[in-house]
C-alpha cells in the first residue's frame, strides 16, 4: 500500500511510538485518528500536528482499549466524522517486568487484554473498511521478545508471540483482498515503555547495543508495510538476534535464557 493520502487510525498515540507514527504520517496522510486513554496528551499532539499541517484532518478520540464496549464504538464514531480507515496501526501495548509469580494479576490481565484482545478486536472491527479501501494495511506492533520465551517478561513475550503469529496468518488470508499486514518487531526503544513496565524495586536489563530510537523504529515499520514485508526487525543488532534465535535449537535457547541477567534495585 501507499501512505500518500491515507486515513490512519493509530492506537496508543499519546506518546512514544504512537505519537511518532502520527508525526511521520502527518506529511503524507489525508486524515489521522488518534486514540489512547490520556486525553490531554492526545489533544496536545493533535494541536501540534494541525499547526504543522493545516490541511490534515485530525480526530482525537480518548478510548480505553481494554474496554470492549469503548472499542466497539470506534468504527461508528469515525464513520460519523467521515473517516474511512485504510491504515490501522495497532501500537497500544503494555509491559510487565519481573517474575510471573510475583506479578499483580490485574496488571497481567490488563496487559493481555490490550496486547492481544484489543489488537485482534480492532482488526476485526475495521476489516470491512480496509477491504473497501484497498489497497490498505494493518501494522501491528509486536516485539523481538515475541521470538523467544523470555523469563521475567513471560506473559509480555507470549502476547507478542501471539501478535507476530496472528499477523503472519492474517497477511496470508488478506493477500487476495489487497490488505497488507506487517508485524513490527523492535528490540528496546528509547521511550517511557520500559520504565512503565518496571515494578517497584526492580529494573529491566539494558542491552545498549540493541536500542533504537523511536524515529528509526517507526520509519522502519512504515517502510516494511509499504514494501509488503511480513515483518520488520529494526536495526542490525535486532535483526541478528532474531536470526540467531530462530536458528538455535530450543534446548540451546533454553540454556541461554536460563542465564538471563537480573538487576534488582537495592533498598535505600
């Protein structure tokens, strides 16, 4: 698909990768619909984009994507504004770093609802529009973590494995309908996501060589979608890790991951 004159819905658009998707699409798009829970941040982004691109149509729609009823209202809301989405960017996601046994169930459940259920539901809700507007596309933000069973982010990694596999299968189903589907699988990104995933007293390990800026990650994802690729692993280090992980026998991968780094914070 082409990004020129697209009408895009971006979830988790209030900050991080979501806001960067909006900024990079704004010069090319006809209309952008921005959704997230934080209304003030969304409105500020919408005003910023409107000043820079006066001809761009922008809809700011506060929505808790963990709420199925709120999600279900999005297509009707956008239709009432005259928006027909031909690009869905499922960016919203949550993380949780720490042993599974010590995790708060409400946070684990919320993570599964946002990372998997909401993403799948939105794809289902907007497929009629996407098919009618073909060529069109879905860009699902997954993760390098989805390529392996990672201790201490066990549920997060599993949700991203779902996103990647779902995206691959959906891509095959929708090829004849000219709906491109791509999974963006970054490693660590310089946003507030990692900090939000940390628990009190814990700190996520930092693999500095794998870090990418949000600008590069978003640009890589949009290029991959436009080129019709199934997945994008932004950065040489991340691509190398993905290739290695998928080439290693599972017993070897288990042995490597069993030696994962732990960096608990010291009290005081």
